[in-house]
C-alpha cells in the first residue's frame, strides 16, 4: 500500500494497479467510457483525465500506474474544461434524443453532461447521420448515432467470449460498430454488450420501450436457470391497478460466481416468473379457499401418516428443504430429491452455463436428502400419498397404482392441474428470501421481494402450518439451524476470468 493525495485528501491505496481502479474503489467520481473493470483500459475516450502534480499535461487515470506520493486533482478548473471539451466532441454528431432513449436515467454520457456539459451548443454545421436501428441479432439493437465508440462491446466479443463478432468499420465520423459482413451475433452471452454499453447505442430488443428505468426497483437475487446460480438484479415495477411485474434481469457483480456477466438464457428467464402462475388453490380441480385447502391437506397427511413421500425440487432454498425435512419427521414420511428433469446435457458450456439445472443441489446434499433413483422407486411402492414440492412430474407415478392421492405445492401452474387431488400455490423465487449453494459450493442469499398477485403464502409458512409451528423468518431459520452446518462445509474460491467458449 502507498499513500496518494486526491483532491486534498490522503488515501492509502494499492500500488500495483491503475489509478482509475483505486479512485473508483474509493468512490471518487471519475468519468469514463472505455475503461471497464472486466475489460481493462483502452485509452480511447480520454474522459478519465486527471491532473497530476509535476506532469505538464493532464493524464488518463485508466493508464496511469499509481506511485507513492502522487498528488492528484480530479476537479480543478482545467480538468473540468478538458472534460467539457471531450463531451462537446462526443456530442457533435449525437442526436441528443434522451427523451426517447432507453438508456436515459442510466446513461453515462447523460450524467457526465449534466455534471460538466457546455449546455449551449456552438455547432453551426449539420450533424452526420447514421443508422438508427441496426438489428445485430441476439436481441441486440444498435443506434449508430448514439455510439461513443468506446469499444467495450468489441472487446467483450474479443476478450471474454472470444467470438470476435463485433468491430469498428470506416473512419473518422463515419466510424460505426458492426458485425463483420452483417452476420448476426450468435454467442450465448451477447446481451451483456447492452449492459456494457455506457450510452444508449446498444439496447435490448426485449426491454426497449417497455419501461423507463427510473420506475424500476432492483432487488438482489440469483438466477435460477441453472446450478451456477449467477448473481442478478431483478428489476420490477408495480404500476397503479397493475400487478407487480418483472421487466428484466441484470447481472450483479459477484467475483466468486459470475463476475460481471450472465448468459442470455438466464437473463431472459425472468419471463417465466411473470407467466404461468396459477394463483388459486384447487381441490380436485375445483377452486378453493387457500386456508381451507391447507387444512384439507393437513388432515390428509395426518390420515396417511407414515405412508407419505415428499418429492422435492433440488432448486428449493436451504430453509425450505429444512422445513420439508421437519415435515418428513413429523409425518414419519420419506423424502427424495431425485429429479431427471433438472439436467440438460446440451445446456452447459465452459463459462457460466451448467448442465445441472437445479439451483441448490449442493444444499440438498448438505441436508442429506437422498436423490437415488432406486431408493425413490422403493419409497414410491410403499406410499399412499405423494407430495410434489416445487416440481410437477406426475408421470413418475405412472406404474404405482398404490398411490391414492397426488398433491402439488408449487409456484408454477402444473401442466395438468386436474391430475392432482390438491394444488396449493406458493411464492416463486423472486417473491421470497432464501439461501442457495451453487455448483461451485458458493452460498448466496436471495432476497427479491416482487409482490405476489394474491394471498399466496411462501413454502415456509405452508410447512409451518402443517407442523403447527410458529412461522419463522428465513434469516431466523438460517441462524438457528443452518449456519453451523454451512460453516462446516468448504466452499471453493473460484475466480471468473475470460475464457474460451468451446461451445461456440
Ligand atoms: S476511460 Fe480512460 S481513456 Fe477511456
């Protein structure tokens, strides 16, 4: 560590990194377009200029190594003038169409301009116009007029996915981002370029014009598309007279899980959360009061005590699994986490996607919940009631005539609700809290609280009622019963780096 002075304040910083990294780490505002922590420096935008005592000219912080004793100014009048001039240059051909731009509200160019812009245009010539809507493929749409040519998107396809699909064509003020020979973007991580774009040039076809970003509330959660369980933000909004709806998933930086990125399939899986939600409880396919259905379930379980099998999804949270284990004990039942539907041999790659589609199989293993197929078959032969929890694969019962009642407790509507004697809806993963251990053994706590559209309870409440127990919060359950177990397992420390995608 060395000492530097920034705007009159002394800071202890690392000496083996570029200045911009430590400035940002210390929450010092330093405008930048081309630098990104996942891609490093490129030095093309010049927005990160700072004054360093002893240097004749301003220097770019993204390419200046830190030295002990440096005295830096980020806000002097001359630096503000430099930034103003660079912004004036960036905006010469920019359409300044913020009012209809999807990036408005989270646009670096807009923010910097509001901080140090010139406000009064001195331009008397006509702007150079470019194409406003170029479909690059993979849900990515380019507005060439808004682009500041920072090359983050180009470097993403070069350094992270190694697919090299994007480049810059032409020269001077005719330079544009493009795919070579107009080939569409095809790599499974392409939509990350939309997050990387610091301005409104690259937008998502899926999200554009759907919602102004300042209405969105971000919640910290995890993606439940596969066992990687990437850290995400769930951006949702409840408009007056409308249901709370999710508008997009965005990657949430987590160096131990997904770095700065997520795959496109996971990103678009938010749609599943908005759809296919049956909000009413059913008994023999007839709509029923939620609490009465829960009571009916309770008496059915009591009647068939010791002849019950709980078939649970390996994507339930640790707290939910623990509650089902308690139910297993209470009703002298059996429990299985075997689920063939949670694998897809064609899904995974060597970056963030896994063939295992369950978000908490490591949790299942931690709680010693069996997932052996033969043991499941044995349990099915000796059961009268099967309770599917968080899953809907009733076909598994095809050859078991001994099963008298099938029950489903799930957040998604079963494919054939009429096949179940009782169906009880519960909250989906974006409406509840819970802990999950991903495929690499990394524990994450998800706390998204998107409002449910009805009185649906969470699985922990349902289980507590079946156990005649007080309902505890997830946090309490974790603290009382899970924290010791989790502390005893060894988590792998993994590092996400750019790597080759063999699947491409
Ligand atoms: S961020 Fe330093 S030159 Fe672009």
